[in-house]
C-alpha cells in the first residue's frame, strides 16, 4: 500500500491541532519542547516491511510512558501469565497516578500502564535481568535497528528530583510488600526507562512485534500469539490514561501514550503507527497525535471495531 | 463458512464451565433458572446470512442488561453525538451500580452500560418515543424477525419491588437534574426493557446491525459507520461490568452481558454471537458464556486484536 | 446569674455576622427567610429555671435538622444502647448527605445526625410509636410548654418534592435491609419532623433535659445520666455537619444545627442555648448563630474544654 | 481530693481488660511489650499539685502518637492560628494513615493527629527550632521535671526502616509543596519524636498545661486560654484515631492515644490522666487504658459532657 496520500492528509489535519493544549511542564526538559512540532510514522508489515513518515517524524522526543508497553512485553515474555497476580488488567477509572486506588486495592495496581503498575513491572524486570533499564534500551535498539537509542540521564535525574508522587506510589507498594527490590532501585530504573529518547520512526519500528502477533524483527518469537493479543487488549482499555474510552471511541486502536507527546498505536496484522506532538490535552494525551490517529483510521477504515 | 465443527467444540468446552458460579438470586424468577443450561448462536453476515446454534440456543431467557446496547443504539440513531453530554464513555473502574461514582461525577454516569447510564439513556428514549420500552421491543422484533419477543411483566414487577438500588441511582440523577421524566416513569420503562425475553438465536440476529456497520436487517441505516464503531468501542471498554479488561484479554471482542446469563458479542464485519448460561462469576458475567466466547475466538482467531 | 449584659453583647457581635452567607434556597419556604434576622435565647437550670433572649428570639423558624437530636433522644429512651447496632457514632468526614459513605459502610450511617442516620432513627421511632412525627411534636410541646408547636405541612410537602437525595439515601438503606418501614413512610415522617416550626425560646426550653443529665421538664427521667452524656458527645463530634471540628474549636459546646438557621447548644449542668439566623456558611451552619455562640462562650468561659 | 480509692477501683476494672487485643507488631521493639502490663496516673492541679498512680505507672513505654499533642502545642505557641492554613481541624472519618484522604484534599491533612498532619506540624517545628525532635524532648523534660526523658534511637531507626506508609504520606505532601524541609529530614524528626520513652507519671505531669488553660509548670504561659481550649477540642474530635466518637461517648474527655499503648486525657481545670496498656483494640487504642479512663470518668463524673 502506498501511504503517501494518507500521510499528507493526516499531517494536514493534525497540524491544525498541533499547539492546542499544554506541553508537560513538571520538568524543564519537557517544558522546553516546541508545542507546534508534529510527526507521524507508519511501519508496515506487508511486502518487505517498510516505514514511512511525515512532518518531524525523525525528531527525537522522550518516550516517557510509551516505555511501559515494552517493559510489559519483556516481563510477559519471561513470566507468562504469572505477572497478573501482581498487577490487574482492568481500566482504572482513576488518574494514572492515583494513590487512592492503590490504597483501596491493597497495593495491586489496576493495570500495568498506571504508574504504580509500571513500577511493579519494572521491579519484576529488574529481578529478571539485573538491569531493567539497560534491558529495555537494548531491546528497543534491536527492534528499531537504531543503536543510538539511549537514555537522557539529565531528564531521568530531573524526574527523580520532582518525582514525589511516584515515590509515594513506590513506598505504598513497599508498604504492601509488593516490591522485591528497594524503592530507590525501582525508581532509578523507572525514570531511566521513561527518559529514553526515540522518534516516530524508531518507535513504530520497535513495536512491530505487537502487530506481528509476537514475532520480533529478527523473526524469533517474543510473545505467544495469545500474549500479544493480550498486550493489545490492555492497551485498548488502559493505554491512554483516563481517556481510554474516548480514544477507543475516536480511534479504535490499541495504543499507548506518553507525556512527551508520543502515542504508539497498533493495527493488528497490518502495521504500527507512531504520532507525536508535545502539546497535551487535559488527560495527558497529545492533541496533535490524537488528531492524527483519528484521521488515519477514518481515512483507512482500519479501526478494530 | 461452516460453523458446525466450531459450534460443537465451543459447546464441549462451555459445558464443562456451565454450572460453575451462582445464578442471580435477587428476584425469584431469575433464581429459578437451571444453572447448567447452555446455548450458543452465531449469526453470519456472509452469503445469504444465516444463523446457527448449539445447545439450548432457542431456550428463552431474560436479556436484562443486554438490552442496554440496543437502547443506546436507538438513542444514538436519533441524537447522534449529543448523548455524550449526559453520559460518559469511559470504563467505570467501579461496580455497575455504584452510587459513589455517580455522586462524585455530579450525576454524569461513567458510561451507558452502568445502571445509572442506562437510566439516562432510557430517560432520553422516553422523550424521543413516548414509550421507551415498546420502542425497544418493537425494534428487537423487527431485527430478530420474531414477533413473539416480549416483556415478562412478572419479572419487571419483581425487579421494581426489589430495586431499591436502582431507585437510589434514579433519585440521585434527579437530584442533579439529569432526568427529563419522573423517576417512576424511567424505572418503569427500564425494568420492562430488562425483562424482555429472547434466546441466543434472536439476540444474535437482532444485533447484526453492529457487525454490519450500522445497517439494519431491512437494509436501511440505523447508525452511521462511525456511530456503529463507537457502540462497539463502548462495549469493549464497558460492556462486561468491572471485568472489561479481563474479557478483552480473554475474548477480545466488543460484548454486552446481562445477569440473566446472556452475553452478546460482535465480530465487526463478520458475525454476531450470543452465548448463554445462567450461572454467573463474581463480576456478574456468565461463566459458561464467557468460556464459550473464549473458545470461539481461540478456534477462529477472530479477536479484534 | 443575670444574662442581660451577656445577651446584649452577644447580639451586638452576632448582628455584624447576620446576613453574611446564603439562605437555604432548595425550597421556596426557606428561601423567603430574611437573611438579617437574628435571635438568641438561654434557658437556665439554676434557681427556678428561667429563659431569656434577645433579638428575634420569639420569631418562628423551621427547625429542620435540629429535630434530629430530639428523635435520637426519644429512641435512646426506649431502646438504650441497642440503636448503635444500626447507626454509628463517629464523625462522618463526609457531607451530611453523602451516598458514598453509606455505600462503603453497607448501609450503616456514620452517626444519627447525617441524613441517612436520621432516617434510620425515624424508622425506629415509627416502629416504637406508630407515628414518629406526632411523637416528636408532642414531646416538643411538652418540654417547651408551648402547645402551638406544630408541623408546617407546606414545607414538608415541598421538601418531599425536591428531596431526591434523601430518597436516594432511603432507597440505599432499604437496599441493605436497614429499614423496617416503607421508604415512603420513613420519608413522610422525616420531612414532617424537619418542618416543625419553633423559635429560640421554645427550642432552648425543649432541650433542657440534655443539660439536666436526662431529666424532663416535669422531673421524670427521659435518659439515664450516661445516655444524656452520650447524646452530648455525638452532638459535639457530629452535630454541625462537616464543620464539627471548627465548631468545637470556636465554641466548644455540644450543638446541633439546621438549615433553617437554628443552632441548639448545651452547657451541661448549667443551661441550654438556641441561636438563629437564616444566612448559612458554606457548610450549612448559620453564620450569625455561630458568631453568637462563639461570643457567648468567650464572654462566659463556659466551653466544655 | 484523695484519689487512692478511685485509683484502686480503676486498676481493678482495667486489669480485666489488660491483655485483650493485640500488641503493635510492626516493629520488634513494640512487639516485645508485655500485653498484660497496666499503669495509670493522675496529676492534679489543686492544692500543691501532686501526682499519684497505680500499677506499672512508672514503667517506661514508647509515647508514639501521644507526642503529636505536644508538637502541636509547641507550634501553636509560636505561630498561633497560622498553622490552620496548612492542616485542618476536622475529624478524619478515615484511618490515621490514609493516603486517599490526603490525595483528595490536595495535601492538606484533616487534622494534626493523623500521621500526615503530624508530619506537617513536625516540618513547621523544624523551621521554628532547627531541631524539632530535641525541641520536643527538652520541652517534655522541663514539664515533667524528669531529665531522663529521651529518644529510643533503636526504635526510631526500626520505624524508619518499616515506615513505607509514612514515607508515602511525606512524599505526597511534598508533591503538593506542603513541606518546607526535605522528606528525609521530616521523617527523621518525626520518628525520633515518636520514639521518646516516658511513663504514666511523666506524661501526665508534662500535659498539665492543657488542664491549666495554657500555663506551663514554671508558671509561664505556653498557650493562650483560647489556644489551650482549641487543642483540647482537636483532641476530642480526632485524638483517638477513627474511634473518636466512641471514645467521646464512653469517656467524654479530650485525649490522645499512641500505638505504644498510652492514652493521655485532660479534665480541663482539674487534672490530667495517663493510662497505659500495650494491647490494642482494632482501632489502635489500648484496651486497658480505655477501660481505665471509662472507669475513672464513671466513678468521678468528670466527663466534659
């Protein structure tokens, strides 16, 4: 399929939304982003498998919570269904950093994409690998084919300094004996993972195993078909903060967003998409990326519904 | 496609689950159901469009909350997106009959499938038609082709007598000026809708417009393609009580369940499914129906993910 | 003691607060009150027991939730400690009409002064007397010595029409099997009780049994010394909505307020006080009455602390 | 007054309750306490002011949360009413270590006796003194006249190691910019304060300023009469965890309890009481101390109600 015409139309639509909303401002490095930037990439599985994009699709940004879908996949690959004893798979109905939910459910996060859930996943990945953040970085390098994928240690340090809420979540998990590693170790790796810098092109490439029912770039299997389906299901019900219903409504694809402005989406069996724009709506999702994905599914009819 | 082999295997799997769990006991008419009953139907869109089934697929049961997907469609058909100002489309993260959520959100239910949301939809349908329950019954007769589809007035009366929690929800909605009709009127029609008696065959047939992107049985359009997609999206994130994530995980289809033991599911562009078994899991979903749908998607690979 | 000088000074202070805040507007009869009205009465136990007042201390007003302290006393007089199995005695930490609290605690209200708790008390009083509202009226007539104390049936009817939130609370209680009588019966008597019209003079007189450690006006015993102490304790921790801490802080007396603008307070062993002003602060307590009681305890040093 | 007969009767009653319940077990030093120990002291203001006691009234125990009433007094003495902008004075309606309440109220604790509130008070005392824990220790030495009052650094270190929930509270406060000092500094002083070891005799002596309307042991004024009254009011509505209503009901005195098993109570204008027994009821209050205070007020009639 020739995506050029679609990409141009997606870009035209999304640019009118770019700049609407507010750039994440809780740390200086994110606050400095250009709110009108916009990029979009599609990584196809058909034929020889190519990737194409439009706008600032090769401009680097902080992947932030998009990292959570990859750490989940790495833990599922090792543990299978065992993970679900420690973290739920239900939509949260609460903000992504809610302490009330975690307290009510005695330290079992609603799903792996709320911050508490991702801390549990990182804790487990640390057990499995001895270095949770390097494990993620190496995986992303391999899947994207780009050896330059790396942490932004300045961002990680800045997040740690301002990260009292995540520290509160981690201590509450520890209070319920839900962490195998020390709170500071888990936070260290969590922030490094969030700080990884990629672009629309490399993120779309790195996620193709989700569209390919679990097969990695080199043809080996990361996840069973069933596990890959399940990651997509969790993305659909919980990947876009407390706007998951609205996102399913408008876009209708499994997706994961981050406060760096990126949104990764999956069209199972067909392709992966990555849209980016730093300005966020009140729920923390990029307005431009949301508009772009909406336009893409409308033009192609490739919603799952 | 020849469904016979699939149906037989689905039945074999589901029967081992039938009877696990507890029949709804809050009113005598539901409590009397045989917990080991099981039925399953598939209504295809391909070729001439046929329907086939297995087990007790023509045994009548109370559709209960499965009715909510049809009343939602009828209101969307008339109002379009206007409805979403009165009811959300996010997963609830709370039990289906939670007063706390409704109080916190000042009378705006999280989605049209929690009880409060369905009361708002019924209130609106009453405004549009003057007789919300007859409007639903007539629609179900037309789509299923079965003129015998009707209310069970004994069940409706029994529900009303025991329905203090729904009355509390309706009064709380009224307290926030969210109802145009009187509380008693809304409850009257709500319970009649829930009391409608159908079977797997007729329910699967009646829902084909959701698989057909909005087209009714007679070829006319009920919903736009976009609206039909949106109903499916809401079903996926909120159609199976607070087990939506688990259901998406296991089955991966838009679905709506009821405490009568029925679960209706949609394979967009392909077919509709209706599974039934009266024994419920702790979340209120039929254990046999869930097992049947799980088996069906595993055998066919027809999850949306 | 000669209260004249104190009364004059209390009045001077309170009048500067009178009119600050908003008159209750949820029903027309309350909304029509003069926000600048103010009255204050003290009913002494010493010597021959006299009552004196200042301002509009004989102007009639709707006692509203002040009624709750009398219904509580009547039920305790009959049941003793048995009541506490059905209703708690802890401060609520939530608004007086919270459904979330009642849902979380499975139909056991936090204390007898939140609306749900008063509905439970009324339900029990109905069982004990066969006519809960007349029982209260007759008691208030006897204690105040004023046979004109009576219901305002117009107000009661108006409250019932607008009382969706109380109806929601009552149905939620019924859903948890916490009411022995029908929802409509309980609400009927509840609203009649709230509608009773009295003035500062008669309310202060009627409550003297709480200052007299349980002895009624005619010298017979209504409550044991221990029970009377306990009613005062519940008033202190829960008598002024979710401002109980602030009230204890400023005034330091057991008290019960109503949205009609009245606040009844007890100085154990010494006297009762009733202050009134229709304009309410954001918590629902009369600003003028609060200022008056604050001034009174400052001038006399008669806080319990 | 001669307290001997009262003390003997109190002891007889309380000993039958001693051992009922469970000793705090979250750190080894507390878990090792003898559950059947019991002590009671009364420090009179009349005449020359004496102190007497019964049982293990000179056995040392960890004062734990009883410390909160003294740190509150020290901050009020310096800041007056300014503190109440940072912490409320309402009963909590939630457990003493609830994160949900703190999250809902955006970092403003309900009162100074829930853990989050005490952390805010300690943070302020640190600003005022440069060494919050030494300031408290020195004050307790001066008021009790016992220079041996000191920290138990082993207990403080043990609490810090197990104190993930308090760390979560402190980080959540910091997330809302409610702390002037670093999280670790505040926790350090908080745990030292809780670790102070005293006995019934010295605690009752140290608190006499609350019964004396603000006057210290040396006759100087710590608090204004109004401030002293307000500390007593906060103790009554929030001093005994989420059992404040029950405590007011049974005992009817301002009081503060700790998980070390001590309960300090105030009879304004007359005396202070300290009861101790390590076994706790499910709310965290000592069963023996509660029984002792109940017996004392019943025998003397010295409730505030």
